[in-house]
C-alpha cells in the first residue's frame, strides 16, 4: 500500500467548513500528484476554499474556469503544454470539479474531454449536492436525501431519483482508467491517483467527499462516514482499467445501510420501508458490481 | 515569398491563423464558418500548420479551451458564427475579464428563429459589451490582415484583451477574391511569439481567476476600461506598422472614403461598403457632395474620430445591418452617443439587409439619396427599415 507523502501542497488557512471532505480530497490528491500539477477548478466549493484574492493556499498553479467548462479547460491547458513540448508524464493536468460541475452542468465538457482523449485526470469530488450554493440537489444526490430543493415538508418531496452512476458514464467512453476513491482510505486513494497519473490518456477519479454542512452530520465523523459508506457498499471502492473491473477494497463484514444513513440528518425523515428499499438497491448494485468484476476478469 | 491566391474569406481567416503561428486552435463547426475549421484541420494534417487542434464538442468549450490554452501561455484561436457565438457569450466575457489575447473570427450571420444562415451583424453586435475588440472586415484580404494585426494589438502589455475579427456570411465567407498570402518570415518580423508575463507555471504557481471581493472587483474592471481607452491609439499604431511592413492599410478605426468637406456622410460596416463606395462615386459624379465612412473598429468605438469626421457635415446616414429591439441600429445609436453635445447634425438610421436580404447598388443609392434629401426637408424619421415587403417599391425603383 502506498504511503501518505509528508509533503504538503495545501497550506493551512482554507475557508472550508469544519469536517469538509472536499478539503481532504484536495490535500491527499496533491500529495499523490506532487508539485508538477496544474489544476482547473470550476465554480464549486473549491473555487472558494483556497481563499479569496489575493490569498491562495495551494502551492500549484490554479486555473479557475466557468462552471460547465472543466473538461474543455483541461483540454486547453494540455494542448498548450503539448504545443510547448511538455510531456504529459512530466506535468499532470487535472480537472477538479464538484458533482454538479462534473455530472450535471459539466457533463458535456467532460464527455468531450474524455472522447477526444485528452491526457488528463478528471476528478469529481462528490459531496452529493450543490453545496457551495447552499445544498441544492444534484444528479449525484442519492435517493431519499433532503436538500433545500428536495425538501421533506408535507408532500414528502425528498429526492426520488437515483444517484447518477458516473463511473459507468465515463467507462462508456472507453477510457483507460477510472476509479472510486475515499478520503477514509487515504493510502489507497493515493495509490489509485498515482496509478492514474502514470497512465496515458483520459482518466477519471470519483472521490467520495462528505459535507457535514449539507449532510447534516457531525463534522467530527466525516472519516467515519467515509468508512461506513465503503463497509455498507453504498460507495464501493473499485477501479476500471481498460474495461476490467476490480473491487480493491471489499468489506470483510458488510454492515447495514441504516448504520450509515442514521448518522446523517439528510436521511432522518425516511420511513422504515424507504430505508429497506435503499438497502435493497444497494445490495442489487453491489451484486451487479461483483458480477461485472467477475465477467470482465474471466 | 508572398503569393497571391484566390481564396474565400474563410480560407483567408485560416491562413491568417496559420501565419500568426497560432499554437492552439479549438473550434466547433457551424455554417457558414465550417471552411475555417476544415481548412485549419487540413493545414494541420498536412503538417503545414504547427498547431494543437482541439476538436471540441461545442462553441462554449471552444472558447473555454482557448482561454485555458492562453492562460497556459499559448497563442489561441477559434472561429464561430451566430448561434455558436451566442453560446460562447459567457466565455467571451471571461476572456476579457481574464485579460487573455484570444483572437477569433466570427462569420456575421443572422440569429434564429426563423433559421437563417445569411449575413447580418446582430450576432456580433449582441456581444459588443463583452470586452472584445471588434473589427469588421470589408474584404478577404482584410480578414487575413486583421487576424494577424489583432494578435499584435491584443498581446500588447497595455491591452491584453481578446478580439473578434468579423466577416459577413457568404458575401465574404464563401466568395473568392485574390488575397496576398504573406511570406512567413515577414509575418514573424511583424508579430513576435507570444510570451506573457503571467501564465500557468509549476515553478511559479499562481492562481488565475479567483474570487474577487467587492474591495477588488471594481478596480479590475477599471483596468479593463483603461485598456480600452488605450486601444484606439494602439490600433492606429499597429495599423501604421502593418502598412509599413506589408504595404497595405487595413483601415484602422474608420476608413474614410472621399470624406473631405462633405455635406452628407454615409456610414457603413462590412461587405456592403464596397458596393457603397461605387455608389458614392456615382453620386459625386452627379454633383452630390457625399462621402463614406466605413466603421471598421466597432470596439473600442471610435468616438473622437466620428466627432472629427462630422465637422461641417449636415447629414449623417447610417446603414445598420442589425437592429437591437427597443433601441435601434447599433452603429447609429453609438454614433449619436459620440456626437451628443459636440455636433448639431441630422442623423438617420437605415436598417438594411437583415438576414442576408440583398443590397443592390440601386437600393444603396436610394438610401443615400434619401439621406441627401434630408438637407432640405429635415429629418423625417429617426429610424427607417429599408426594402421591407411593404416598402420595396420605393427602394427598388
């Protein structure tokens, strides 16, 4: 297992909320990638977390870009480096977007970037809603969650649509590498990101990044939530390398989903039968993932 | 060696980008711009043009990629038209806010609905507030010249702004004219490689475009305004230099055609200017004291030049190939702004040729005769739509 490098490219003094998963996501990612990294960041929490002009807490070049453009912006930076003769293995171009910027408004630019084979790592740090604007639902908000635009109220209008499976979306582009990673398992996260760095072509990393503010969870249990998500198979840790699935962290004892849900205020309203339905769906997805792993490794 | 080629406006744009040694091209096809992207693709594929060509999935991404490439220190180029340009809107503003000298060619085309692919200036003029310099070309040669010049102007440290070099759909984009394709060495001498002071650099990590609080934002905006104020002089300086190197005057801010001491000044933009100049000649032969100002640079708007040009003029007749609803023709309105408090002159706005409606010498002559007649009868209407179905008889007779 990879060690967590001591080098820090993210300084103290962010504007992140206490217990912010996205802050850990950036910190570990930079530890994995090192100084020779250029990052494209659209509108998202990370447009604010580094600090406001003229302050900045990251020791790498940052390019802020419009909300829906991360993939295109990454292609632009990579093309400029190509024009200057800079090898993609020398400088890593990263697109670092939230779930909205990746899976919703940014999905077209992401798709274009992957399809045209830009040598880049496109990262979705997933806090499962539009958190920077104040907890509005996104395509990555899971079924059953409260957000400010899926309020509970008398109409029980919590989110009734499933979470968009971005790993499958990107895999459909035939890219060489995609992986889910979690800040609850930093060594594994660093290992997978370093692996992505060395593979030519477009790569995708899905980082699970809890948001205590939006999830209505205790800021002190962010890492615990990450581990529970993996152990309950809500967020399985797996990679897809040239189409082959590999679940790289299988839970020894699969825990019930309710143990994960009950620590978050955003699921507090769910009746027993809904929790059971979520459990069934998680089981089904997990079984399917196991079969994909089996099938693609035959 | 420079050589004469018979090429379309679109090919001229592509050759302009090639001669400018553009390092990154990001573009998406749209009628009538497609030949630009096709020609560049061909030049790159044949190894005649050393550029990274990003085949993006939308115009929005085209400008986003150009912005990113420019931020990383590369000379970037794109081309679009009408709906593609409208889709880019957010990024046009971004490019100027980020102070990036991205140059693009826009083929002036009408906006739908109803769908139209023909000449109209509304697409470009709807972007007049985005912080782009805007150059309206009259000929294919000017398209090529203006692309090269635009980089020189925009990359100047006092300017650092994006630009649009625009040509009329089909009338220039698809019509072939003799164009001098300059010797590369000559262009290299005129246009040095792009080497910005600040760019993405792992050894000197900086952040570009971060959050600016109210105590900073306004000052950044003022810096852009300052650059726009410096732009007219810079444009004329580069225009002069261009003429010295290439022996051709692309027109600066306003091209003055027989304007000395005229009573009536006609103002045009883009491709109708050539036909209009012939009509001016005809009218002058008939004894009318009339001249033509071709508004080449719409942004920055040449305020001072219009004030000078209208000294002693009785009537200004402006032909606008665009109409901003609830306001009027863009050029006429801006000229009025420029003249307010400086000139007491009759100004009439003629809305002409929208959506590619043909502008024959006959129609142009009738417009100019109408402007001339205002000297005696005074202003009848501030804005007149020319050659509509309901008034065609009058303008075509």
